[in-house]
C-alpha cells in the first residue's frame, strides 16, 4: 500500500499524530566512481578547493536536516543524530554512508538517503573540473530500525531486484 496516496489516489502527507514516539534509525549509502587520478588527488589532500570529504560530509549533514524542504510529503523531523562518512575504496571509488537517528513518530529513511545523495553530489561538484566522467551509483537504504514495520536490512534479494 502506498501511504502517501488517499483512497481516491490523491497525494497527501501521512498523519502521524496517533503514532507512538519510538527510537528510529536509518542507514543509506552512495558510491561515486571516478578516475583513479581524481581519487588520488582527493586522498592526498591536493585538491585546490580544499578538503573534499569534509565539505561533502557537511553538505550531507545539512541536507538531512532539510529533507522536508526537498521532498514534498516528508515531515520535518528533529533529528538527534546525523553521521556521514566518506571513504576511498579501491583505486576509483568513494563509498558514502549516512546514518540518521531520532526518537519520533515517523522514520528517517528519506533523511539518510538525502544525506548520502547530497554528499555524493557535493563530491561531484567539487571535482567536476578535473573529472566530468564521475558516476554516482547505488544510492540505497542499507538498514532501518524502529517503527511499526520493524527492522529492515538490505540483503541479497534486494540486490537481485535492483538489477
């Protein structure tokens, strides 16, 4: 059932008034593939715009806090924790993991996904002058805890359906 559609198929914001306040957490990821020389420049700290990972991390945190302004039917949330990590993987990939937490009446999946996405876009923006061929891949939810639907963890069956 699509919760953002009413019984006539019209979009609406879900009413969470009667829902219990519970601990909720979501983890999302994104990958950014680039030329090995670009990643080497970032890792060495030689990028003329400064610390690319630090700027992307801050952008991801800011984006999580503003998700309700970007996604029309999202509730504004009082996030109690946001963590965005960027790590070089192999010779040509940056792996971004975003984690959002709160005690609230609705989940934080969209906030984690937005944080990972905007961190990836910021990395692209900072490096596009040296590598326009970068590719943002695999923006997905890895894990969700709390709420009525319980615990979700991305598994092999999710990988197969995404292909």
